[in-house]
């Protein structure tokens, strides 16, 4: 989920998309995995693409190599 500020109180809704952000503007997001297993999650790479494919272009990197 993407949020408008660092309080993470209210995520953007489907009607808010596509989000438009300025360069160097902070992005607040939360990720999770639903599972019954004991898992530890570490975001090492995070990027935005125009669809769900990891390999789509253009790509906008948020986090690279942890």
C-alpha cells in the first residue's frame, strides 16, 4: 500500500491512482506477505513499472541492493 505521509494512517485508494509524484518527493509504502509460516521479509530491490511484470519498461527504482 502507498500512503500520503509518514503517519501511515490512510492508504491511497484505487480512485487515487495513478499517483503523480515530483522528483525527490518522499514515497511512503508498506509491504507484507500473507502466510501461516514464520517468514522474515527484507526489501532488497523495489521498483515501479507500468504493469505487474518485474521486467516491464520504463522502470523507476526506489530501493536497490538493500
